[in-house]
């Protein structure tokens, strides 16, 4: 994604230039592209391709997806479909990504770009970038709907009444396309005209291919694609020091540090994880694909969506107790025994005089402190002396008792603007998780699987995996799934994961707050393994029938 905002209005405007001496009736239509005046230069081809980039999936909406899972509560149904999905109330009136606009733009581009006089090598790269975008959209639609119409050309009105293509055929198309474009795309871009950093790379194509294979249980192919990416020079992002505001956070209250080295490991693990997503550290070596944003123009609203009312936020997406319970011990790497809900409520009410309540938040994975705001959590980067307080029932406050800290950029907050950090769509951490899961499913535990997960844990300041305790495929499977949940929280993976692992019926349970009050009554229905094709689209095209199971 380039650092420019690409709007169709601007693209259309570039096509509507006309000579002043022409008769008014000979002017191109003012509200549409004219074939006679477009595709006449490299500039036209670039503008058309950039209009496709505008359609790329992945931004604030990825965080909402966790609201459809055991990770988060999305409290406002008018903001996303997550609230409805988590309630199990999905109907055919809902649209969860049934959108062919990006596909239409790609098909139109591929059919016309050869008209533009330009360097052939650049043109072939442009085609590969566009094909990636089409494959990406199809990959996301495949996960939501299963069978979808496979459309690879622009259609007339008469041709548009098409049936859904079987999932296996669409899957093959996606992976074939990604393999083909990976052979054309460069590993990186130097910057400058037509080579802006953020455009799709070879690594992005192979990484998406690995993700698609994983999501569809194609273990050998997922391993192969992940290994290719692992050999391309990507690295996990790390910081080596704290600034003064970081240093002011008193984590000695929360962690029983054995010595200064252990404290440094914890603090740098926390900072490395949280700052990966800050604007200051964009385009680091962990980023494989991101949606780029223009500072102060192309706004993300993630700061507002995640923060509480006291910091000007809406608490739109808030952590669940289940997610909080999932963070392991910093000291041992073992799971934490959750406090019973009734006991937690008793401790919470007595917290002013009895510190027992706070014991639950001690000695946790550094990513817990980087991701979750809990009662009295310190955060001097957001405001000097800040400590989080849950305001129950407060306007724009969390219903669960927690808020998210991950993704929030304190620099933007301090400037009283929202977040303009690039949204990371694929990063190297995900590739390590793909490799570990696929390799373990393919052949069971081996050193490469443990090492892939240990890279993530070491970056976070956590102990490495206990190989003796995780010596079977089944035990290691659970450890990999645990790591994936923690590392990728809010990044748009959990809803797919709980469905493909078939654990959704077990984890989609009612939500309660710190006082054991009911927050949301959740219901899982197996029809939610797929989303419905919107009825409005079926009404226009009956060939889309039958709908997915449970929605007929």
C-alpha cells in the first residue's frame, strides 16, 4: 500500500480532461471513466492500480473480529457485526464481507492495462500486484462463505447471474495465483515513483499463501510456504532500551523480579511487543504486509475504539476475563489457575482495604501488561502518573472491567489526534506460528517447531517451551494454539481459529464482569461456521442459492 490515499473520485478526475475547444456534447461523461481518454499512459495504469489498493482488506475492522470470539466484547452493535455474531443471532440480512468491488476493479485493470504504453517489466509487476489483491479478497470470502462465485473477468449485466463456485476450486485458484505472482513480485521496494514501500512483495504473496494453506488444513503446503518466507530475512521486532516515561512504570509492584537481568528481560519484552504497532516503528523488519496511512489525513480510529472514556475513548472492544486468564506466568511459563468468579467479585469489592484482588495480575506474561488495562495498571506513556480505573456503568466505559492497550499509540493520543500508524496485515510472528502449527500437525514435535514458538516467547521476555512437558503432538498443539491466541490478539485471526479448530462451542460462553455481573449472554450455533450469503444479493441473483446450512 503506498503512502497516498487513492480515491476513485481522483481516478475518475484524471480521466475527464478535455480540450477547451471541443463542443460541449463531445466531452467525456463527467461521472464515469472514458475508455478513449484513459489507459493512455503509465500514470493512468498507476492510478488504476492504486484504486485497487484502496480496497485491500485489513484495518480497524480486524480488531472487531475478536469481538466475535472469546477474546473480546464488542458492546455497540451499530459499529460492527461482532456483537450480533457473538450472540448467535446471525441472519441473512447481515453482510459479513460479501463484497466483489475489489475483484471487479482487478478484473477491469487486467483487461485494460495492456493498452497503456509503459515499461513491460513494470506492467507485469503491476498485474501481479493486482492479482494478489484479488486472491486476498477471495481468501477472506472463502473463510466466511465457503463456496463463492469465482469471477475473473468483467461481466455484463446478463453475465452477472452466476452460481457459487465450489470452495475447493476457489482455493486452488487462490493458491495458484499467489504462487504465480510470487515469481514476479520483488522482495522489497526502494521507494520513489512506482516503487513506494508498502506495495505487495514476494514475501507478502508467499505469506498469504502459507496462511491460506494453514486455514484449510493443507499442512505440507503451509510448511513449505512458511519456510520460504522464513528464509527471506524477516525478523521479529525488538527494542533495546526504555525511555523515561517507560521507566516510570512501576512493574516491581506486579512482578517479583529475582534480579536486574530478569527485570530487564520483562521490561524489554513488554516494550518490544507494544511498540511494534506504533507509528514511530513502522516498516520494521517484522512487517510483511501493511495497510499504510497518511499521517493526520488517513485516520484509523483504533485509539478511540479501545480506550476508555477517561482517555477520550469509547471502549468499543474490551477484553474478556477468558482472555485475561489465558496469559501465562512470566516466572515459569505455566498456565495461571483462574480465580473463581464469585471469589474475584468478593476481592474486587474489598480491594480498597484488602490487596488480595491484585494478586491475580501479578507475574504474568509481559504481553499481558502490553495488551490489557486492568485496575491500577500503570501507563506513563499515555499520561504522567496514569493508572487505569474501571468505571462500572460509565459512559463509553468497558462492560467487562478491562480495556485494551495493544494497538494504542500514546504519541498520537498525546497530540490529541487519533491513530495514524500503518495497520499490519501480515507479520513475521504469524509466519512462525503458521510453521509451528502446520509442522506439528504434519509430523509432530521436533526442534524446529519448538524453536519457532520460542522465538516469539523470547522476544516477549517469556521462558521457552518446556520440551519435557510438551513432548507429544497433542500437548504441543495446545501450546501452539495458546501462543497464537496471545501473540495475535486483536489481529483478526481468532474467529477463524475457533471455528477451524472446532472449539467455538466450548469457548463461546457467557461474559461476566469483575463483580460477576452478566455482561452478555452468548450462544453458539454450528451454522456460524459459515456466514450467510446476504439475502439482498440472493434476491438479485437466485443462482446464489442454496444459502449456507442453517440460513435457508
